C-alpha cells in the first residue's frame, strides 16, 4: 500500500498542476464575463494578496474591453498587483501605460507616487548607472505638481532629497576616480558642476572639499583655500577639513 501511494504521488502532483493551469487558461477563455465581473475578480484577488491571479483578471479586462469605463481602474490594478508581486519591470511598464493612456484620471497622483517608490528600490549604488534614480526623482516631482499639499507630499519631498543626495554621492565617487587617475582638471570640472547642482544635500561639503583637493593638485592653492573657507563657513561642523 505504501509503495502504491508513493507511486501515485507524482501523478497527483502532475494532475494538480494541470488543473491549476487549466483554471488560469479558463479565465481568458470565458466569454460570459463582463468588465465588471473581471474588475471585481481582480480586486478580490488583490485583497487576498493573490497577485498573479489579480494581474490575470485585470489583464483580461484590458484586452477584452479596452474602451470600457473600467479599463483605467483595471490598468491601475494591473500595475499595483505586479508591483506587489515584485515584478518590477512589468509593473513599471503598466504604470507607464496607465499614465500615458489616462492622464486625467484621479488615480494619476497615486500612480506617480507608486512609480517613484517602485523605481527607488531599483536604484544602483553610487558609481553605477543612476538612470533609475533620475526617473524616480521625476516621478515624485510630477506627483508633487499634482498633489502639492497632501499628506504624502512631505514623504515625496523627503525621498527626492534622499535620491538627490545619492546622485551627489555618485558625483563624489566619479570625482574621486578622476583624482586617483590624476585627471585633476576633469575632477575640478566635475566637482564644480556637482557642487552647484547639489548644494542643498548632505554630501555638498564633500563635493566642495574634493573641489579644493583638485584645485590644490593643479597648483591653484589660493582658489583651493577659498573653497575650504567656504566649506568652513557654510558647514561649521565639517570645519573645512581636507578630505
């Protein structure tokens, strides 16, 4: 009896897999479902945290009823469920489609905030490509334009500042690389531009100190000293120390 059960186990597992696949395919093949049915099903699955099933219901609605008044809600639901399911690329595409297709929808601020959050978790370390960082800043900035006085505006502003500081850290990494390669003129130019662009973030004194170092390496000692004095005056806790 035990051997028989063991022999049947793989067959049972295969049957369950086929049944689950069949259910998944069945939804897209059902012709009696209305747009309301599909939206309700997607929202219910989303509440149950069955994100894959939710995405499927929303996707079927969008494909079958593209001109439905519920299509915008389905598109937003699709993006949200994919984000919750950690499908980052697919979620980003879904949010972009929502923002492109429904620019006047009341959910646009929500979509922008969520897109900013989605992109924020994908940013790379300083020294690597900062494209996602820039895109996240753009999403949060557009959100603030739509919803400047909401309870989420402070959070969005805080995240923009953190992301801009990340960009400043990236610039500092690049300047240090130039300094290590003795490309002092390139280091000066990069540090000067970054210091002006990110004067309001915590990494600003670091950028100025690197600028002073690059100037000193080129024999521009007076200019370097002027920059260090600026650091000491604007950031007394730093004290204008060499870095």
